[in-house]
C-alpha cells in the first residue's frame, strides 16, 4: 500500500483535483437566475442574435446595441451554446465556465511541464480555483466577458513563452491567434496587454524578436479592425461610441461612479480577490531579485505591468483584475517549487508539500460552500424573486410582468419564453394576468381593480378585473 501511494499517489491527486475543479466550475451553473447588469445584457444580446440569425450587429430590444460595444466573439459562443443547450441560464454561462476550466487546466499543464510534478500541477489548479475572484460573479460562473478574456490572455502568454523561451516557431502562430481572440473578446482590455509582450526583448535589445512580435500584434488586430469597419458600415456612429465606451471614456472618466484610489486592485487582491497565499508574492519577488528565473521574471513583469495599466485607469471595477489571478498563481507555485529544490532532506521536502496541501484544504472547503450553499455569496437574492417566478412559470396563458424601465435580468425571460410578456404600468387591460414585485403595488393599485392569484415571496401575481 505504501509503495502504491508513493508511485501512484501524485497521479491520483491530479485526477481527484481535476474532478474537484470541474465539479466546482459546473455544479449549479444554471441554478441562479440571469444576473443584473452585464450578464443580463449579454444574455439578451445572445438570445436576439440567435433568434434573428444576424451575427454582426448585437441588439438589445431589437435595436442596435450602442451600450455594449464589445466585439461579438463572446456573444457568438453564447449563441452556439444556446443552439445546443436551449435558451436558459446554463447556456448563457457555459462559454464562461468552459473558459474558466480551460484556464485552470492550462495552469496545471504549464506547471507540470516546468516541474514534471503531478503534485505541483494539482496545487496550482487548486490555488487558482479557490481564489475569491475566479469562480465568482462576473467571473467563470456567470455569462460575462472576463473569464473568456482571462483564458485568452493566459493562452496567449503561454504561447508567447513557448515561442520566446523555448524557440517553438509554431507557437508564434498560436500567439497571433490568441491575441486576436483576446481583442475580439473585450477590445481595449485585449489590446492593452500588447506592450507587455515587448518588455523582455526590449530589455535584452533583441530587436529581431521585437519586430516579429510587433508584426504579430498588427496581424492580430486585423479581425477587430474588420469587425469595426463592417459594424460602422451597417450602423453609423458605432466606432465613436465604442471608442468612448471601451477606450478613452473608461480610462479618463470614472464610468458609472467606479472611482477608487490607485491602490484599489492591490488592496482588493489581499482582501477579496485572492486568498492568504497572495502574501507569498512578496518573497517570490524578493527571490527573483537574487536568483532570476526567466519564466518567473516575465510573469512578474507581465503581472506588474497589467496591474499598473488598470490602476492608472480612472474607471476601476473589481473584476478588471481577473486576468492577473492565473499569473499570481503561477508565480506563487513556481516560487514554492524553487524553495523545495533548496531542501536537501527527503523527509523535509515531502513535509513541505504536505503542509502546502493542508493549507489548501480550508480554501477548497470554502469554495465548495460558496458554490453549493452560496455561503458569503455577494448577491441580494430578494432582487431575483421575480426572476425565479418568471423562470418557473409553466402556465399556457400569457403572463405579463412590469418592473423598472431598464430590466434586462427580467427581460431575458420575456425574450426566451413565449408565454412571458413585458408590460407597461399603464398598458394593461381587463383579464390580463400580471406579476410584479410587491413594492410596485402602490403604483399598480390606483390604476386597476384586480384579484390576487398568487403570492410568491416578495412577488404578487394578479388578474386585472377592470381599469380605473
């Protein structure tokens, strides 16, 4: 038994780790109603694109969307997912969840290539999966852009390292493709990483490599520029709105009140977005000052540069730092591997790894409770009682709802279910079946005589008897 554990234990740990992170990533993925703000907007974009079969212009309420002016790569993936899974929450989130899982598995694969250790590969995957900002709202468990962007950026960095450090020429072409997909995912957020790939060749005066990298970046921009041209031709004014929404506006103006101090992201990484392993970044950077490790040095430069760029922007939102989480994980794990190599005694070396694994167990438990029981979940569930009612409605009769003028989290169900209709407060007629949050009753009551059909938590379903 002891020999079996020594020989097969690391491989079993890897298999168990992959099972754990896959479970955490996909369990209850479709359970939450569509989330307010970005996910709901994207969900409606995807449903309308699926129904209209128009794959260039994203629309909201059948009008060209000039609020969400990102390229449509994520929406295309959601449309493909809807065609497989149907118009539901799981389908909207599946591309994000898949990107999240790919990112975790890539971290494990990369660490294994660098260390030839199943154990360290497992450690890296568990560390990333249990961070506060990865499997999170506006992360890999909701249908937003950021998990896909994180995956594309991570893959582009991986291919860059294979090309730059390992001289694998085919990786150069993979680097171009992944850069292009990063930009087609989130435009400015994909483009802003471009300068970070020039830091190493500039520092080493490797101008021939620098020129190849600059060429790669120019080629990677072609799909985005083509999209912008075609979208502008079809929808005049798009480019100006996109430049404001995604480039200059967010960088120079605190959009939607998201103004914070320059150290906001560093503070957030310590308090919420990572976990207590983040403090190992400090000794990791100190280690690099004395014993340079080529890959670690580049990752440290990339991480620092990314944080600097988003910190200089006036608009600061907590999920903007999601792409740095894999690189923090890589730096921490590579640092721990370097420390282990300095240990000579076999027993101490093994004990060191065991202590790391023991320190990860509470993080896995907390993430399990977060995913399965919504412990410390940053969401007001009261807001989604109407969503739950609409989603679970099984009647054949049309059900009208009304809420605020802008309500994409509810409008999604009117888009995806033929029996759900969005109504206006003053537009109902005798016989209409209407549902609304109870706090809207004071506005509804002066206009209509009605009978109450059902009360569900904070939601009322009524029948209009007459118009007053």
